[in-house]
């Protein structure tokens, strides 16, 4: 993600076994409900590194610009 402001909203804590820095970029998300105002759940598939799926954020859609 090139825009540092957008990246800042999507970088969230993760367990050290997922990333030694303790932070990761959560790009994947799903909409929980219908319509543009429905909350989003941002997640990270870490099954290949830490054996889990990390949830980084649940709420209003994060900024797009």
C-alpha cells in the first residue's frame, strides 16, 4: 500500500509468531451486513505462519483516500 495515511489505518498488532515486529498490514475485509454503512471486519490469514486468523479491526469502513 503506497499511501502512508491509508497504511497507518490498516497496520494493526499481531502475535510475534505471525510477525516478529508485532504489526502487520490487514488488507482483506468482509462487509457485515448490507449497504455502504455496514461495518467491516478486517482480517489477516496467518494460518501459514502462526496457525490462526487474526482480526485487526471491526467497525465502520476504513478510509479509502
